[in-house]
C-alpha cells in the first residue's frame, strides 16, 4: 500500500522498537529521547524529501514490541520532535535577543566613532586627522559586523531546523511487524 502523494515516507529497519530510543534515558518509554543515530538517520531522510509534504515514519521490526510500547511509539516520536522544535525556537529567540542587544551596542559604538572622528578632524592635525577619522569609521563599522551577521545570516539555519522538527513532530509512525 503506497502512501498518498502528499506524504513522504521515511523507512527504518530495526530488530526491536527499543533501538529507536536512547537506552540510557531513564524516562518512561513515551518520554524517552530518540537514539542519536536514529535521529540523524530520520533527519537525513527528511532533508532529502520534498518540502511541503507530510512525513510518515515506517519502522520495520524483526521482533514484535510489547503492545503498550507499540501503541505509544507514535506519541513518543512526535513528543521528541516537538520538544526539539521548541528548543530550536528558544535558540532562535535567544539569538535574535542577542542580535538586538548587539545592534544597540554596535550602533552606539558606531555613533561614538563618527563623533570622535569629527572631533579629530576639527583638531586639524594634518594627515593624522584624516587617517584617524577614517580608521575610527572603519572600527565603527567592524563593530557592526556581528549584529549584521546575526540578522542577515545566522537566524536562517535555526529557523530551518525549527521548521523541520515541527514537520517531524506531526509525522505519523507506522510499525511494520514480521509476517
């Protein structure tokens, strides 16, 4: 049976369902973290699949899991990716807050460099005035590097990861047991 056209399938083959989850995590089964290798495998597949399509995770098992774990597998996977999406959302908010603070500091520093450059220019110290004024302008713009980097480039990857984790948090999970 093929999934609908709007669903992209991710397939994992495991011996038992427990391999999907971190065995070191002491949380109850439904709250466990995914195994790092399993997460990377699922993310790798998800990144290669077409954007805008829902995901379906098919877990092929060679050993049938206990009924309670089989019933809770989808919820556990969805909760895990929802918590990862929330974590990336917090990271993005923190980065943008740091960007606002950096921008304010950078603009104040840039303004101070311009004013100091004007003061040096009015002192008329010959060629030194021109070099000092231009140097201060350059230093001021260099101070703007990090805030501009945050707002132009750094937020994109976090937003993409947050979106991917949100998509994975809505993914259906189907266990395929041996015949």
